[in-house]
C-alpha cells in the first residue's frame, strides 16, 4: 500500500521516541495484508456461540472459520468465504458486521442494565448496537449523530437490533451539553479522527488523511470531549476512542484533557490478548489501550476509560411528556391489533412498555418512549423510542393500525400468534425478502388464525426462530401478501 509520506514520517518518529523501533518494519508491512473482517452477535436476539456454529455451518466452514475476538465476548472474526451481509440472518438483526478492533470501545464501557447511556458520535451505529444489547431492554440509550445524512443509517441499524429503549438525535455535542448536564451514567465519545486505522479497508481514508491529517481533527476532538464530560454525572465513566495511531489524537489528547479537569481520572482497562498498553507519556496513560495491526488481528484502535470523581445521582431533569399523546380511540386501534396478533407473552410485553413508557402521537405515527428528559422536545429528533406503527383514517376516524418493521423486530417468536417460518436456503424466505407474494404449503395452516391478525415470517437460524417481517392473509387463504418494507427489499 502506498502510505502518505507524512504518516510514515510521523509513525517512525513515534516508534523511535517510545523505544519501538524494532517494530517499524512489521507495522508498515501490516498495511499490505488484507483488512480484518468480523461481526458481532446481537445478544438481544441470539447467543454468540449458537450464531458462531450456525455461520460456520452455512458456508461449510470448519468451526475455527468463525472464531472469537478476544476483547469482545460477542464478536467473531470471519473469513472472505463468508459473506454475512447477503444472509437473511443479517436482515433479521442477528448480528452487526464490524471490524474487530472497532468492537473494543463499547466493550470497555461495560454498560449495565438500567443505565442512561450516551453514544455521542454514533453513526453508523455499530457501537450503539452493543450498548443497546448490554442494556437488556432497560434504561435509556441516547444515540446522537451530527450529520443529517449519516443519522438515517444509524436509525436503521438500531431498528434492526430490536432496541425499544433508544432515542436518536442529530445535534451538535455543544447543544446537547447545554441541555443535558450531568445526565448520563456512561458516555461513549468515538471521535472523528485522522482514520489511519481504516487505511487497509477504505482507500478514502488515505485520501482524507492526505487532505486533513491530525491537525484538522484536534480542535473537534477537544470540543467533543468537553461536551461529553459536561453530560457525564459524577461517578460516571466515559470512553474516548479513535481509529488512528496518532499520539496527538490519542494519549496526548487524554493527557491534555485530564490536566484541565481535576475530577477526571484514567481508569485501568483490562487488557485482553491482542490489546496493548497505551504509550507512556506518564504512568497513568499506561492504562489506556491500543490495538496495533502488526501485533494482533485488528486494523487499529485507541481507547481510554475516564472516571468522573464523585458519587452524585444523575441530574434530575424534568421528565419528557408528549405534547400529543393521542386519544384513547387512537390507541385502541393499536391495542386491538395487539390482542389479535400477539400471544399472551406479547401482550404482557406491551403492557410493560405501556406502564413504563411515554406515549407519543405525531402525524398519525404511534411511539413509545423510555423515560427521558423534557429537553428532548427542543432537539432534532430522528427516533423517539419504539416506533409502533401508523394509524390509517377515513373521514377523520381511525379504521386500522399498520404496525412498523421496527415494532416487529423488537418482538420475539414467543410474542407472535400467527407465524410461518423457513430456513436460510428456503424459497419462502428468499421470496419474502424479494418482496413477493407467498404461497403457503401444506405445512403451514392458517385456518385457525384470528380475524384481523397479521402473520409474521420467521427465519429459523442459530438455534431459534427470528422475526423477519409482517404479512397479511389473502383470499384464497393459502397466500400471504408481503408487507416487507420496500426500501429493505433485496435480490437473492
């Protein structure tokens, strides 16, 4: 690979300054190897080991063909023989395709159920999906992305995950910090950077480095860190991470920040195999972490875990309440659908969300939000909790409720009353994902389905059956109308 001359010069200087000259040749040679490939199991839907074995079986690979990432309990390395993006299991949200070293920051943050968590620079959403899984359908995940173009990819990623506890905004970090001081238990700031860790898999990263480099990124990283710190409660923790090797953007940035904040301390990161200590500008910086591409199977990352002194509770901001919750008639249409299409366990799940959530109706779209602060109403909102679906009206009166794909993906097989299922290779699954009408065989009996119920197409994979999308019964009754979202249809 033709590396930027400035990058080569900077890295040689770094290696020589920190007694690593013997590693120079191996480091630069690593850029001539193929980029690492990986994926991370979505533990809201499946068990990592079950997924690993299923993926290996799909491509007739040895079990070692899909093997664990040491620093992420739900992560796996994959081979070029496996193309996980083309599998129906990807459309069911069973995993997220992610470069292995990028799995480190969310693993280091160690989110616990019930916490308020902020992913400040969240698109395209890989780290946010891990945070969502660790919350286990509780607490609050607030994902922010300043770019209005990139935030839509973040929305789809979180909807595939099946997370019902997420809010997505598109705001500057400073504007968020003004409104959410001391609100979060844990914050992830995966900052925009010079991106040298992406050179092997993205030629655009090389061009960007040549045009901008570290100097362009430093002011932005400082402002992001300052805003993130303002939103962290005393006693909380913050992960600052980049996908570059620059000393200035990594250890020096952390040292600069700690010198400005007496309440900041660098917390130790447990080093899994392949994760190295940070460069020692000072002794505490040894507790930061680096992934080097010549030392392990990873393209490169830096990570620091910072703790905020104190034990105060998160700031008691006023709780958000919807301007328009809708009428009881609006919500009755949804409840009628729930009673017809969900099982008892599904109805109990919805009752729990109703008790603990905040109802919101906007342009005939029904949402259920997790507990969140009132200042949400002042911000540019992209996703407000779980989007349930749309009310259809005639002459102002609600005539039916149409459930969303996001709602379905938050459910489990046991929640759904009327289902048909197939394996990855079955014609039923391939036709469904192509958006075609489904012809049911004798092994699928729809005769006993309740009137007004929608069916769900399930994928049999990784030891379970997982929702793919909605379908409705047609006349004759052995056909299903395909309700898979048009924008998600894919060729098979």
